[in-house]
C-alpha cells in the first residue's frame, strides 16, 4: 500500500473563466505513511498560500497491485 497526494488549487479571480478556476492534480510522489504524505501536503500549502488562491490536499491510500 502507498499513499498518494491529490491537490486541488482554485483562484478567486473575476477575470478567470469558470472552467479555469480550479485544477486537480495527482502528485507524482508516493509515500509509505500517512504522516509523510500529510507533512508534504502541509509544506505544499505553506509554500503556495497567497491572496485569492485556495489549496486543498488529500492523502489517499491505494493498493498498487490492484491499480
């Protein structure tokens, strides 16, 4: 089992089209523990926080043999 970090990033800008307001990314790095994933998620949030920018991360545990 590995943990994957999913990221949603949205910008609150009246001049950005609705379909370009948010993006969703599955980050390429995998993690052995939830704690490792959560630590990197917090670092990512702290690095990217800015006015009108909204970031949410989610760590998901997946069985790689079933994917």
